[in-house]
């Protein structure tokens, strides 16, 4: 492979590694600068008491044919020798006003379940299922970078998928919470409010349910650790250079062109292109500074809502949980009493019980995790008071969550191998994410209509990738944004974009 020009990539997460792989495939000399001691960013895992904690992945959209992302994952070397588990349930709700609700991935089974709860909502349920099926038949192409698509390209995408576009348009201005209020049944209302974030666009939620229905989004056995291991290996095998423990403090700009980066050790690394695949706030407001990005981008950063900061609970149990139906999101239970986490109050919590992945715990043992919304400022102020109050608050949350698991699984407290809490301060320290927000922009009705620029007219040679240019978060948008950046660089260089 003959190298041509150099690309410096800031960040060794999914977006950075994807950009690095496509950069090497297309003959560029690529170096990734990662501030951490290992690759992955938010898509990470760690060892704890003999368990491999899955810190990120619920599923991988594009794990099977039927969507263009499948080809991308093949190109990135993910799918070879990787097993997937396909869930039959999206989420399992325990005791919503005395009723257990099974959110099946099969639309027909989901329809029967919801109708059994509320026949009075038959018309709304039928419409929901109808639109999930329409979206299941659609395929929105990713042949070209979004930034290179013209009006005719978009028109063709819409015409080829008109039923799906109609379905999305109907729900695009509606949040999941808004949609839930349409049901007469309080049980179904509460189920929808607890799916993911109730402020998400309902059209985004429908897409996720269509992926599950098509069984094109499976959980990769081994979780985040195995996934990142394969991406990193592909990049290294292609001759990419990886600089770990190298935090970038400046993007070098000469005559309105990015010409490299400077690391914290004050060493300059010159290159022909720079791709930032890290926290957008840091890049725009610290590494670049004013005058290098447009007003529309600044407005987006001022107004769009981000995913909330989170507390990440993980625990290891010498327990098999055979009675729990595996699901994509997890096992949602009502708490004995409301749990305050920062300034957020939670009535229910969803636990992901990894009884479907034997590779991340020893036989007879099971990893359990929970993602709980919180706020950054609370934890920042608490951490500034010292280690003792910070640890005490984490311990309080651990004990409350264990107590509620004990109620569901009597005796389990005697079988604890470890309990652990990561806070927004943890995420900020290890990934640099603004306010510990783990996925960037929340896909609200407003943000899904907003195009986030990945490059700027008055700054040549610079591109952005990752969740800050891809509304909604998740693995495919992150990887695709890295692919997108290389495709546009190839266009600027008048090179044919290669995928293998």
C-alpha cells in the first residue's frame, strides 16, 4: 500500500478507529492520538473481580444483512468470527401497576401483548405496529457521504422509501413522551416513558423497533471489549499508527488550514488533514477557538439537548438469573422507594442482566449493569468536597440498587462478587466527554431536523467525526461519520474512495 498524504486523528474511539481504517484503505498515512491508555473511548470495557464489564454495547445495528451498515461492519473487520445474540424482547417491564409488560421484538407478538393490556387502544396500537413494519422494509442508502448528497440524491432516497418516509414524518415532531400520552392505558403510557429517554423523537424510537423486528441488530458476544479489540486490530494490521496516552492540546492552523496537532508534551505533529473524533465542545471551544467554525454550528451547541450524564452501576453475582428473559435494553423494575441520583429522581430502574453472554463472566456467574440518568454539576460539586463524600454517595446508590435486586431475587445479596459505580466525573476523566454525556446529541424532535456540520468553509483540511456530528448516538453513526470524513477527504484529493 503506497502512502500519500498524512492524516492526524484526535481520539481512538469508534469514530476515530473507523476513520483510521478507511484512511489506511485509501492509502493515507494515518496516526490516531488517544488520550487514554487504551482505545475505545465511551465504547469500553474493564476487568473487575474476574468479570469483563461491558461498558457500552446493547446491540450492533447492521449485524446481519438487510441494512447498509452490514457492509460497513464487514469493511471494518467486525463481523468475521464474531457471534451475535438476537433478543426476542426489547425490554422487560416488571410490575407496572401490577402487570408485567413484555416489549417483544416481533411486531405481531408486541401487538398481541399491548392489546391484551388495553383493547381500548386498538387503533393506536395497530397504527404503531403498521409503521414498524413499514420501516422494516426500508433501506436508507449510505453510498455517499451526507455532505456530498445533492437535492436529487435525497429525493431519490425519499421516493424509494415513501411509506417509511411518511411514517417517520408522522412521528418526527413527536417525542416518545408525547406519543405515550395518546394511550388510554396508564400501563402502556408508563412502559413507553421508560423505554429509553422519553424526550427522544418517536420516529427515532420506531427505527430502533424496526431494527429489532428485522433481526439485523444483535448483541456481539464479548460486548464492548471484543468489539473494540477487533476494530483496533484491523487498524494496526493495515499499518495505522496508534499513539496512546497522548492528549491533544491544540490544532495547528496556518492560513485558515489545519496542518497538524500539538500534544500536551508540546510536540507538534504535522499532517495534511486533521480529523477530530472526540468531544465536540473541547474541539470547537478549546482546540480551535472562535472564528474557525460557522454560526449554525455554534447555534446547535447553544440550543440542542444532549444525552444526560449518567451513573453506571455494575455488579457481579455468583447467580445465573435463568428466570429472566434476556432483552435488548434490560429488566425494568419499580423501586421500593424513589431513588435520588444527583438532582434526578427515579421511580424505576432498568438492569441489564447478561445471562446471554457466557464470555464475560465465569460459569455460574452473571454481570449486571444499570444506566441511570443524573446531572454533571451535582457530581462535580460533590467531588470537589473531597473523596469521602463522593465515595459515600456512590456507596449509598449501590446499596439501594442491591436492596431492590434482593427484593426481585431473594438471597442474592449473599452472592455478590463486586459492586461498582461510575459517575459523570469518571466519564469526563477517561473519555473527555462534555459533562460526562456519553452519546452527544439526544435525538429529540428538534435535533433530528438539525444538520451538524463536520467541516467548515473557512477552515480547510479539518473534519469532525463522532457523536457530535451524528445526532442520536450509537455505534453505526459514530463509525459512519469516520467513514464519511475519509470519503470527503478523498473527494477533495480527487481520489476514488475505496472500501477494501
